[in-house]
C-alpha cells in the first residue's frame, strides 16, 4: 500500500512541475501529521504556485486517500485536481474554480 501511495505522490509531483528549475522555487509551507494509528495528512506549497494536500486513513475497513494538487502555469492560470483513491482506484473529482477540501482529517 505504501508503494501505491509513493507512486501517486511521484506522479503528482511530476504532473505539477513546470519548466522552471526546482532551485528557482522556495518551499512556502509544509505540514505532515501522522496520528500513529494509520491515518495521516500532509500539505505543501511552493513559491511557483505548485501545491498538494492529502489525507488518508481507513474508512469502513477500506483505505481511503483524498487530496488535491495543482500548479500555476507561466501565464498565471491555476490548474487543480481533486481526487479520491480507494478500493475503486484513483478517481479525479469535478472541480469548480478554487474549491478547497473539507479541512476535517480522517481519524
């Protein structure tokens, strides 16, 4: 399961990267929480507009991950993807503008 999460993380980072060098960006925000009982949440944001938020845990005996990632293109347009990953696989969700995830964490 950890390997699947790592693949999602790497894919999201690659998808949200822009033509700018990584050395040109600063990490503006990074938060990681692990409750020690199997659920977690994290988020980061960089100075080039790239960001990612995710939380995961077991819900009704099923591992569920919810999140959002996005970036700002060189013309200043924001792009984002909301998603859920569970026993049905990775599922991108419809997004309306600057929709934010519910801030409640899976516990």
